[in-house]
C-alpha cells in the first residue's frame, strides 16, 4: 500500500499546501507515513508454501475451456 501511495506521489505530486487543508484526503506523504507506521506494528508471520498440484489444476482448466 505504501508503494502505491509513493507511485501516486511520484506521478501526480502532492496537493499544494494552500489547498491541502480543504482536501478530503491526506496528502501522499502522510498516507505513506501512516502505512509504514502500521506495518511496523504488525505481528511477524512465517508463511508456508502451498502444497498445490499446479499441473493438475492447469490441465483441468484446459479441459474445461475446450468444452
């Protein structure tokens, strides 16, 4: 999410200061800071890879598409 707001900031810039007080949304820098602060409070997770038979799923999809 933070990367998304960084991209918006890079492509569109921020609202000029004089108009930011009437905006209904925080400026990009504030959004980025909020997301980064939220991330630091998240619990650490250990993700396990999914045990999926991808070739079987792909074959079933191919068979379904040909009907």
